[in-house]
């Protein structure tokens, strides 16, 4: 956080001055480590083992915040007797199909609800990254559940959790992670001490935590700890994701993702959602409790915002115009489709896959097989010049004169050259005014898409073809200003907020959305950002003129709540857990919830409220159930649905690892998304004997001086001077073992590529003793490429394509490699080196990566 988010880290330092204890867990000793109270080196890819050890420590010592856990979580809920835990399945839960690599979740359900909780087969959910749609709401569960308030029933969630993590002992944490037991126990003690009525603790993770084949389960384990300790919905608690840059949160809220619509509404599927009713029913489910039961109103209002007057109840609000998914349309599937000639054109905005995405060679070869490519960026990045300057030109795989792709480079305006909002990591929308005009022909995204749409509509004017109606019927009437006819960012924000169709009155919040076409709303979770016709994101009231929550600085979704689920900051009777930690509480005299923040609860629903059996929607949530977007109002320690690779986080090794899984026979996540393709491969891991061909672990992260793939920072002279070269950090022990020289050259080899880097010998990387042997890890920055003031090989070239099954994000924080002294070969010789390693590792068309790990075969190691 100090390295990558230095502005935010100042508040960690402020907290430390007030007595907060700071722990840092990372494979490499960084600037954050230097400022933390305690640093824990960890083997990359083993976080669930560490966090699972903390869960065990909490449960074995009964250190959970019992009153909170019993009232606010599903700890007491009884699970189906059909459920078989991974502890009994040697790393695989009940319902797994090795043919599809997916789970049937029927046996995971609560007792009495088997087969009644929506989609049970996760095959299609994995292909469509369905886990993403649960970011703003829980998966559905119908009806009443069986509970045991004593937490003694052998099949209640609490006891299942206790059995699941029983083997995650301090000794096992040391065996798996390489973290000394005394360091682990110091962390566990400090974390659990910040719990209860008077204390809270916060978990902060970098967004790279998600970039693992079990990334979603990493975060789930952190959420289990924070929930057991009563740290959710309370001041000083929670979980914060350090996003890669300012508006990554906004890019998922109003998404740039293939499978989501604004506000985490799922994109319709071709074979399941033929009608508007089928689509909306798949989201809210009959009888569902909580605010997600109003999904039909969110959907109708979104389509009304898209198609305006053309969208009516009679034509299902133009639902027929909506695109439909037919499976996996994610970025990595598209790259492989490009190589196979299935994609004709591609737009690149705000990304640089030629060096910024996993398996850079596949990215570049894919883009070289298009008819056309549009690149909008501030600078001539690698994704615009791969056809003439990329490594494949030197190796002869791309011949510039024969490359079929026509590249259109369009200069883009920077964030200071356009107006609009950023949505920060804490869901806070802040308005940015334009500081200066963009240079030359550079234009904003808003200008580009508005005028592209306008020109396409002009070309199609008068068309009688049904396929053109979706474009011609769009509500495309944004006001413009200035000599360049720049569309109004505030007008777009007003549409996102939503309005009454008849009067034009901006909506005050998503509760005003209707399903009859009388409201239009571009993103239901953002509704309220333009309430009363005022740009709420543009508020900048000084802190000394408001309370410490600062609700009048910018605007946070939903409904300007700064802490989600803040009803949990009060006890079941509505009283603050403590006076010192008071945040939201029930005012008996006024008959409403009040406090320093906007209550994340129906304002006049008393703590004593109990719904009648069968009540659905918000009215189905009891007065002491704070997690209002969950179908049962509870925080889920155990997930009966919504997570496609298991109801409980389980330690699996990274897909590429030099270690045999010490906990289970199953080596890697059995539900991981793999892409069998001639260009894609996975380095062998135990129990395959050839793992020794790639004996070292490499991991990547960022530098303060550079940003993402370097497309901006490597073009800026002072930053380029501060970090002028690609380098690799190695420990003194590894340098001696391999023969590396400080400030000399080394090259790293995987089954996909060879890259070179200058050597930095440093004790910031600690060799770890794991299972009785030493594991060496090396570290690389991922900011370099072949364009700019400073250049270097791209670390992302080393990675293959294997994805987390919940959200289809790549495993790009850990891999295996070999490292050699000296510079890499060039041209054809480089590919020959890769092929030699592939041959020795047994990587070829005939190699099959089984999803279920067979028993150890005792196969001989490769020479």
C-alpha cells in the first residue's frame, strides 16, 4: 500500500500514530513492510492457508464475537445432510463433475432447500463469470431456514466451519506458507484482540489478490475472519480493496465487462432468457427477500434509459434489442478467438494487452490476425505498434508487410482534459472538472462514443432492416457544448441517476424506480447522485463543517452510505455496541434509525420487526438482519450458492507450483477455468515429475514510479529517469546458487516466453523453508514494454492463461520459471530455447492437464 497507494497509506500512518498495530503480509519486503510493526514473508499463492489458520485460531479458542455472529450471520443455519466437505473429499466438495470441471451445488444447500436456490449446475455460471453479479447483492435463497442457536448441531455452519479449518494449524501454516509459527501467532493474537464491542480491525488488500486461480476465495476467507470478529458494517472495520487506479470501481459498477449491465444486473443469456420476464425472474426469484426483490424495476428503468420513448411495457421495454451471451465472451477467450480467425475488429481503450495482459505473445499474435484494430490512448503504446516493433517481428512470427491488421490510432484526452466522475475504491463518486483542453485531435471517451453513435445513426437513417432498430431507437439526445460539440458529462450523470419520464424530475434514490416504464435509470446503485437536480458528486464541504463521516464530500453508492451494512454497528436491539464505536442506532423517541451515516436499513423499521412467514422483498428482512442485500439478511460464513468453486475457501496450490499440496491430494483448484489451445500451456507441477524444469517461483507487482503497463509513466521523463530499466530482484542465496551478479543480466524462462532483466540482489526476498526444503522466489515489476523513453521486456509474457472460475480473472501474480545468468537469445533462437524447455517439461499437444489430481505416480524427474 505504501508502494502502490502512497496517498491512501498516509491514513494508515495516522492510525499507527494513534496506537494501531500494522501487519504486512507479502512475498517481498517493501516500503509497506518497512513501516509496519510486523512483516510476514509468504510463499506466493498460499494466502488461504494463512487466513484459514486465523479462522481456526478464532474458532478453536472461541474468540469470535459470539453475540454478533449468532445474530447477524448464518453460523446457526443447518446445511443439507447431502453435503460432503472438501476435508472428506481430499480437496473436492460434493457435486463435482470431472468431465465438466464444475459443481452441481444441490448438496451445498441449507437443509430442506436442496434444489430450490436457482442454478445448481455451475458450468454455465463459470463460462459467464456469474460470480461478479453478486458483488452488490447476495445469491438467492428461498423460504425459511433451520437454525440451531446453540451452535452445537453437527451440520450447522459454525461446526462445519470448525471442522473444515481444523487442519489449518500453526504448524500447517508454516509448512505451506513458510511463515514461522511465532509470527503467525503474533498476527492471530493481534487480529482477534481487535474484536468485540469496543474494538474493530480492518483488512486491506491489493487488487492483485484477485489475480489468482482462487482469488475470489482469498477474499471470501478474509470476509469470514472479519465477520467472525464482528468487523463488518462497523467503523474501523471492513475490507478495503486497493484498486489499481482511480475508477476501477466505476468500471465494474457501470461495467466494461462482457457479462454485466450497470449496477451488476446480469447480461441475458441466449438459451435461458428469451423474454424480459425470464430475464428478470432469474435475477430476483419469486419470494426472495431484501432489496434485490425489486430487480424488475431496476431492469425496466435501465431499458427505458437506453431506448426512451421506444421502450414500452407492450414491447417489454425493447428487451428484444438486448445482446445475449452464448457462453464465455471474456477477454482471454476473445484473444484465442482472434488467433483462430473468429474476430474481425477490436477496440482498445484504457488498456495495453500487448504488454499489460497475461501471455503477451498470444495477445500480440491475436491482434495481428484482425481486419482492423482501433487504439485510443495518450501515447503510441505497444498495442498500436506490435505489428512493427513487437518481439514476434524479430522472431519472424509477424512480418510487418504481411500483417493483415489495419490499426487506427486515435489520440485520447487525459483525465485532466475532460469532465466527469471517478468512483474510488470506497464507492465514492467525485466530480472532476476539466482543467485544460486536450491537445490537437485528442478527444474524450464521451465525445468519441457519442459522435460515433451519431454518425452510425445518420448512416442508418431510413433503414427498414430490423437489425438496425436497436441503434436507431436509442435515446441519443445528449446536449453538447463548445466548438468541438463535447457532450455534457452532467447530462450523462443525470441519466445514470434516473428520472421520472413524465416530469423529468431526477429520482432521489433507487427505491423510487418503477417497473411500468414511468422511470428511466442508467444505474440503479448510483441513483441519488443527482437527487434534487444537484450534482451530489461535486460536493466539497470542508471537514470542519460536518461530522467525521463527511457525508457531504462527494457521494457514495448506494444512497450516499459510507459504510455498507452499517445496521451491524448496533446490537440486535438497535443500541450501539459501545459508546466509543457508535455509528448508527435506533432512536426510540423518533421511531427511526439515526447516526453519523445514512442508515443502510429501512429508516423506520424497528429492531423488533419480524416478518410474517412467506413475506418477500424488503419487508421480508427482519429488524435485526443488517445484511439487507442478502436474501436472508445474514452475512454468509458458508456460501450455499454464488461461489462456483466451493462453499468454503480451501487451500489449493497455484496452477504452477514447485510444491505438492500439503493439505489435500487435489493439487490446484479443480474448478479453475483452463483454455486448451496450441498457443496456451501450463508449466508442470507436482505430482508431475517434470516440475523441476521450472523450479523457481516468480511474482510481480508495481513500483511507485510507474503505472500499470507503463503506457503513461514510461513516457514521462522524470518517472522514466527514476526507474529506467526492467529488473528482477533475487535473494543473495539464489544469486549464489544460479551464478547471478548484482547489476548484471539474467533471463527468465517459462513455457511461453523468455525475458531478460537486470539483476538486483537483495535480502528483501527471503528464501522460505517449506516442507523441509528451500523455496526461492523472484520478483519482477510489470511496467515495461518496447515503447517509450525507457523500455524492457514484459513480465506478463511469462504467464499463461488460467482463470479464477468465479470472475474469469487471470492467475498473474504467481508462476514458475527457470532463471539463468546473462542475456536472453534473440530472434529465432529465443523460440528455440522456449521449445527446448517445453520438450524437457513434457509440454506439447499430447499433454493433458487433469482437473482432478491423480495419486502421486512417482514419475521420474526431468533431467
